[in-house]
C-alpha cells in the first residue's frame, strides 16, 4: 500500500469519526425529554401619577379617594408599604393627610386595583427651604 493511499484512508477515517460525533451531539441537543421552561414572569406594573383633592380616607378599609377637577374620582388601595408626605413633613403618616389636601398619588394598576405607593403634595406645593 502506498503512503498516499494510507494517508487518504487515515484522513477519511478521521473525518468519518468527527462526523459521527457531531451527529451524537445534535441528537442530544434535540432531546424530547427536555425540562419544561417556567412561564414568563409578569412584567413589572408601570407607575403612574394622579393629582387631585382627597375626598375620603378610610384607614380601616385601606383606601383613599382622590378627585381631579373635571374628572372622575379614583379610589386607591393603601398598603403597609405606602409612604406619605406633607408640605411640612417628608416622612409623614396617614394621619397627617387630611380630606381636602391637594396631593399627588404615585400608584400602580394591577388587575384593576390601583395601589398607592406614595401620597404627597404636588411638586408645586412642596415647602422649599
């Protein structure tokens, strides 16, 4: 057998071996026993602002109703993490906010529920030092 024929046979053998491994790798990559992927997480709700006058505060029910002039009032759910501010206090409590106060409510809407994250004075009403 000539050297040239021997080299050709060796190259063909190596090529055949390499192709057989790629077939195995591809077969493993297309396995039907792959674990199910988790459902996509819900996107984070977008924050909104609503400026108006407080018409009602119900701490027992956990709600605040705010009415914008010329628009319908909105009821906001207040939660333990809701933060409050007044023109005089940066860190206020729910008891510091009164019916008739003009406020900005920063909230998110999820499943039709408006959850207040922060209730405070509008930017123009903040006290500047």
